């Protein structure tokens, strides 16, 4: 618990409290010094002594090691603006390509300086102008279309569509990492959350929802990969019809779950959970129909069915965030 202070009032009616002496000295406050007061939506009053000072970029220097790619991603998510990679001698071409590949996977991260022994990456994305809600909606919209396209690619043996699903997931990952970076920055600097009307607690829910959407994208990639392995195998009309029905039900559950999450609507969230019986019934029908397929094709049909059910489970978890 912080230090308690009594609110006092001047004869003219102005309310005031005294600032702690040690705190004022630590921040070089004197008579006549100016501080910025900013009220938050949850009743807190922020006293900022650095309001007129331009924030300095966060810089980190990394050494080349076996986990360099993960270190770059980790510091990007922690909000570092400049990530320098240095080597004692010449950077190996394979390592250089690894750094470039990692930078390309993260939105806004660009190589701004490069020598034989050093590479500097800088995030050029202007975070204050990027809304977490819009990023989440963007990823959800993309994931929802991937659910349709991934299942359709398998049902119709459309390898071009399957390849497109895989490529779209790479772009989704870039925006996912950007969203996580922004959410972590807001948690560390709640004032930025005020601009987007999002609290630190809501950031946690957004982070969980984003992770579930990311999982759905990965599942769609699994379905698309199964499509690419079909070769000349052909699904029966019955299996195609049943898979299409299950895909539609899972797509609908996902759309409703996200709507419930954004609107904090418990009734819609419960509707998502109530769809379980329908999903299970459709799943059993597919299993029975798959038994009439070839030995090579049956495991692939069941794998796609399992992936679609996994999408539904992710949707249920998203709906549960409302509660």
C-alpha cells in the first residue's frame, strides 16, 4: 500500500494534498516546478514530472548465440525500439540471413544499419496511432476467412487456395506480434491505454483472445497442409457435404465468440457453448462416413475433422473470456 495523505482545502475551496518530500527531492522538484496531472478512468490521478521530456528510444545490444532469433522477437515484444546485433568478428552469412528473416516476420522492424560485424534493427511503427482493437479485429477477420478457405481447399482439392491460406498466416503472425508488443507497452505505460480506452486488465483479455486467434490460424495451416498432401485422392459427396456443414458450424461459433468478446455479451457466449452438441453430432457423422473411404484417405478426413473441432474449442475459450 502507498503512503496515505489527507485531502485538505483552502479557504477559497481548492482541494490539495502535499507531495512526499523524498519523492519531490528525488525528481528535483522545487517551488515553482511544473508537473502534469492526468486523471484515469478508474479514479487514479497520475502526477508526471517528465511530461515535457522527449522519451528516449529503448536500445538493446545482443550477442550472436543459438537463440538469437527468439531473443530478437522477445525484445521486440518488450517494446525495444532499436535492437543491435554485434559479433566479435564477421557475421556469418547464415546468421545474417536468420536476422533478416526474423526482422521480416515482425511488423515495422527494419534493418537500418549493417556492417560486417554489426546489424541494427529499428521498429519504425508508430505505436500511439495503432489501435489494439483494430489490430485484433483485423486478425480475427483474416482467421475467419481462413477457416472457410482452409476447409474449402480440402473439400474441393484446391491446392492454390491451400497455399494461399499458408501465406496469409505468415502475415497474420506479423500483426499478432505487433499487437502483443503494443499490449505490453500499454501495460507498462497505462497512459497510452487511455488513448484507446483500454485498461491494463483488458489488455490481458486482448492478449488471450489474440493468442486464440493465432492458434486458429495455425490450425487452418494444418488443414491446408493436409490438402497439399491429398494428391489424386477424391472425397465422396457425402464426406464433402458433412465437412462443409461442420466447417460452417465452426465458422459460426468463431464469429459469435468474437462478437461476444467485443461486446461483453454473456448470452452470445452461452450460445457458443450450446453449439457443442451440434458439433459433436456432425463430427460423429463424418467419422462414420470416413469409414467408407480408402485406407489412405480416411486418416486425412479424420485429421481435418479434428482440426475443425479444435477451432470450435478455441472459440469456446474466447467466449469464456466474457465470463
